[in-house]
C-alpha cells in the first residue's frame, strides 16, 4: 500500500518551492520507509532549487534528517521497524574498489532506493541526495539509515546527516587535527562552525575563525574559536601568521569553496601543514597557484567528501558525545519551522541570518 504525504517540491529552476502531495511506495528489497521527524534546511537544497546540482526537476528537497523506520523491505537486516535513525547519503556498497581496500568512507558506488516517489499524477521525483526528507515520510535504501540513541532530539540529531558531519569530519577525519594543533577555518556558516567544533573536540590549542561577518564570528566563538579575524578588514593570512608565531597553522580549512578563499587557506598554513577544501565551489571556478609553492610548502592539499565520514561509525559516536554534553549540537539549531516555511528559510540562509533552520514534522 502506497502512502500519500505532504512534501516540499522544487518544480523548476529558481521557482519558489511548493507543498505537494507525495506518493511514497511500500519499500522493496533493501529499502526502508522512514517517518521523518526533523530535517535541516541545508544550502545544498537551495543549490538543487537553483539548478546548481543538475536539472532533473522536479526535486523532492531535504536530506539532513532524523526519524523512525516505519517499514522495511525484503532482505533488510541493518534496521528494523521502530528504529530511530539519522539519514545519510553514503550508503556503503561494500564491493567497489574503495570498499574492497578498506576505505569504506570513500565508497565510490553509494546507492539509493530503486523505486521512485512520485506526485499524484505519476510524475517521478528526484530526491535530494537520494533522500528527499522535507516530507512526512520518505523512501530510502536501508543503507542510508544509521541507527542512533533515541535520547537525542531529532532537530539536533538530523544535522549530522550533512552539514555538521561535513564540518566535523573535515577537521577530524580529513584534516587529522590533533591535540595542541593550530587550525584556521575560513567561512563560519554551519559547516565552518562544525569544523571549529570538531577542532575543539580533537583538542586543538589555537582555533582561528575567519569571516567577513562579525555576527558569524561571534557564533564561531561560541563553537570554540579562540581567535577571530574579519577578512574584510584585515589580511587574514598575515593575521593568522601573527597569531601563530609567524608560521601559520597546522590545518587550514576552506569552508567557503571560493578560489580567493582557498588561496588564503593555502598561504595561511605552516610548512608541511594541511589545506582542506570542504566548501563546495561552482563548476566554473578555477584556481592558479605557483607550482614551486605547492612543492616548496610541502604538506597536503585535500578535498573532504562528506567529512570523509563513515556514518555507521561517526554518527553514533557524535550522538554519544552530544548526550554526554561534550558536543553541542543544539547550538546549530537557529530556529524550528514547518514544511511551509522552507522558502523563507532559504532567504534567511542566503542572508546569513541563521546557522540552521530545522523543519520539525
């Protein structure tokens, strides 16, 4: 029996989203239906609406979610009806060349539900990141469900599904931040602030937040930044060197995804330091660096895919830290809203007025 639920749909490029009736089929083999309890409004959803990901309209938006499994298909073993889960867009296949060499966090063949959710007239929907969680129910591959402690409220827990995990993982997994390290984070939105929180979790001694908005720098201080730099008023590279004995930081994280910012991160790190790109650039952007500098400065330049996370390992760990009071997920929730408020939340996000608006169902 199919389910008819309400969901947020982007019908065409740049058009305001609409609330539509969504038809969610019973789960097939390897699939699960999840009753969505909360879903964060992520910049990736706005990218979908603007046609910045692809043009497979209409999209069922939303992907940063937590909820309860209400039905499972044949062969599902990792979750059961009633399990409290965070949805993830890396359903590890176990068979690709990355998985077979033990690098499951890089799985090159992640998969989604085989069936399609549709509009009432049968029009197939493209779910954002294979999830589509701005809806009362959604159909996903069971591998996209990660079971966690139900004591964590869904408005906070769901944020691990994308932005917070991307930032925390950029610092801990990709950047390898360790005790006593110095770190600079460029861009203090949701992902950047999560990178700051991750650096603090890892024991970094100096955490420098860089942004052009003093309000965001204030938020970054609350997340654990020890110093702030407004790069609209000060050369951030020189400011970072001044705060690190003239050397630069061990790890520089670009959470913006812009060539000018990446270049700042590149020059703000110490010799043999690491640059991490976790901000998403648009396809037209290019960067030019002197190759002698790439060679001469040593270290590593890395891109961070989903914080290089393994959901089955990292989600439960971070939820446990949250429940122990050691990782403040609640601080990322700027407001809770309804399904009908998503378009307004996009506007607030674009203006930098919120870290995360969270749809609560």
